[in-house]
């Protein structure tokens, strides 16, 4: 399903980003952040084919009407509109965190040290790393089999967590002052390292090293890198995670370790096609915020009220197709100049509460 989804996405993306004689560049003022770039684009219903940084320029494919040009010229973040992407400030450097280049490099080094340190500490306490003996063990978890311990929900969790982690690392690197291409590499390498390190750690615990998990980790990392590299594709496709504490999790939370990631009965993962990424639907206020969501989730696997006897829970694996709400874009559009609103929109781009999407068709596997 994931492969078909990506092929469909690339087909529509290619059609939307085919070169046109109306391509133009929006050049931004010296001190803007990536959030302010996206705010400008959303405010004028524009989607970037490409974004360059330090300083920021956005390559946009759309007919530049006199009315739109006048609106763009009045935008507080816009410095120039042209068909040339030559930077207005060739020697410009800007960090949203106020870091100098030296401080940025120190931040990057600190990040590279902190990630494995935090990972080792968390893994040792939450996942009992080191308690599986001195030799690494390998395991077969059964992919999405009904006989696997989570019905495959953990595989979707691996993909989603690494997708979000990679994108957040890329965003942080941009805010620190790295150019977009360098930030994408930092996100990619960090995500790939964390995925491999997690499995090595699991190899020395009861969970064992899983090539299945590593494949899904890297699928999430690759998806994040692709969407961060191609803004127009990011506007069209997204991976969204839904979690709300399940009844089983609430009942067991006082007896077990606090581990949200293992509450599979409270999670759903959606691959979403967003109308905001299709030009004709982007312009219409009634269709702009719609999504077509392909979901996968399980119920009755983990956590279980009585782990030694699973007869009290009916185990279900489900796939769904439904219509949803692009909550991230809706919130972002409400006040794109507000940092708080942009932050809330960013969070709901990846995490959504229940009932944001409505299943049209659901199939039990």
C-alpha cells in the first residue's frame, strides 16, 4: 500500500511541478525564518517548488497576475519578486536562534553527541537494553501477521517515529543557521543513525535486533528526507499519527512503565493526500482543507489488561480509507503571522486528535 501511495504521489507531484513560463522567485528580507517563508506562501495560497536559504528564496510556479504581484510586494517579509534566483544578500547569514556560525557549529556537534547519549539512557530504562546478555540476538517479529505481538502496529510506529524525528531534526538545523541542503543531510544522517542504534540496542535485550523494524525505520527516514527536499510534494502528501490513551493503557499505566509508543490500541497511522497540494483544489476554500486518508491500526494486542490471557481482548487489524481535515494547514492559515499559531499548525501536521478523519471504508484483515 505504501509503495502504491508513493507512486501516485510522485505522479501528481510531477504534473504539478512541470516547468511553466510563469515560474518566479520570491526573495525574502534579510532576517526571516523558514516559518515566515511558509507563512508568506500560505497567506497567498502559493506552493514552493523549491526553497533555498541563507537568504531565503522560494521558487513558485503560478501565473503572476497584477493583483497577486501587488499583494506580494506589500507582504512584510517579501523583498523582491523576479525570474532570477540570485541572492539579494550574497554574504548574508541568519539563524532564527540568534546563533553565530561558530555557535551553530558547536550546536551541531552537541546535537550529535546528545542524541546517542539520550538514546542510550532512555533505551536502558524503558527497553531494558543490556539485560539480554552479552551477545546480540536477532529475531523475526512476523511483520503484520495476526500472530505477531502487535499485529504490525509497531512497524507503523517505527516508520512514523523516525519520520517525525528526521523532520524535526532538519527543522532544528535550519533554525540553527544551516542552509536547507545541509540541514536535510543532518536530518537524514541522524535519523539513519538512530534507527540502526535502536536495533543494535534491542539486540542486547529481550526484543532482539529486527531487520523488519530497521526497514520501517529507514522508510520513515527516507520519506522525511524526500518531503523536506521537495516542498511541493510535502504540500500534497503527509504521514499523520493519531494517539489517544486507550482503555487498556489507562488501566495499566499505574502498574507499568510510562511508554506511549507501546500503546498500540490507542494509535492510528495515516498516509494522507492533501487537497492543498493540488492547484485547482488549493484555491477553493471548501476543498483546500480536505485530505484523503489511508489508515492502519490494531486493537486488542498491546497493551493488554491480562498479558498472560488474551481472551478478554478481541484482536483486530484494520485498514481504512476516509476523508479528513488538514488540521495543520487550517490552523496555520488562521493567523500565519503568529508564532504560536504556526507552532500549533506544525504539531498538528504530524499528530492529530481522534475524529479528524472519517472512515468511508474499513476492512478487517
